[in-house]
C-alpha cells in the first residue's frame, strides 16, 4: 500500500499503536535520516543527504481516523484524508 502526501509516495508504513504514531517512509528505512525537522503540529519530516523527503512521523493518527477529519501538515502544505490512513493502522 502506498500513501501519497504532497506528491511523495510513501510505500513503507509502520504504526506504533501505543504512541499513536504512524511512520511513513519512501522505501524501507535503512539509515537514520540526514536531517529531521518538526512541523508546527508536532509531526516530523525526514530528509536524506540530498535534501529529498524520505520519511514522515505523523502523530495522533488514530484520533484523526476515528474523527474522519484531516491530519494537518504545515510542511509540506497538505491534508491527508482519514480514509487514506485507516488501512495503515488497521493491522
């Protein structure tokens, strides 16, 4: 399953139910990111050594899915429909 956010296809997902954090990555993560920045909402955007986005850590995903709302990201400016996230946390 692939989740596309701001034109980036994240084809690897791992959900931490206890922390309600969804980890999205372009391919399976092999190394720690070269850089990581936190968005205003508390999510984390991860970059490789070339400055390309390779990962996202999304907080409060279950709450978003259960409310049927949207998860806000100020970087990159994007909204993610709850329906796009629900399959990733269903396991």
